[in-house]
């Protein structure tokens, strides 16, 4: 699988195939946001260690970032940053509410 600058970011299905490290990642389940042009990154909802979380990954260079042993992996966003991250994204109120419910956070 191409994981860096040649990765087809337009396909949510391809993004959701990244599930490493398998011992820690459940899902990923839904692409919440992606920048397919300048910064080339995606944010997804997933389970990390059995708990709801958000993952982020950049798609540039040969392997993208992060990666481990030539496998694409997710950067797990710390829970204290979830609301700030979601508030800074250009997503619908419905999407934000859905993600907050998944994360177990009350919508404000």
C-alpha cells in the first residue's frame, strides 16, 4: 500500500484500511476530516487500547507519518486536545455531535 505522497486521500475506504498497530487499534471507523491538497492529512475516529479516540496521520514523503517498521500508523490525539481539535475543523454540527458522542463527551 502506498502510504505517503502517492496515497489516494480521496478514498475514505483506503484511509480506513490503516489499522496499525493491530494490537492497539480498533477500527478506524470513520474519516472525520481530511486535507487532500496542501498538508495531506486525515483525522479518524478509532478505538485505541479499547477506548474511543481520535487518530491523525500525514501523507507525504515515501511512508507518510507516523510509521513503524514500514507500516502506516496513527498518531493518537491526547484526550485533552479533542475538543480544541474538533472546534478548529471545518466540519458540520452533525459530524461534530456524532464524534463527540463516540468519544463520550457532552456536546456543548
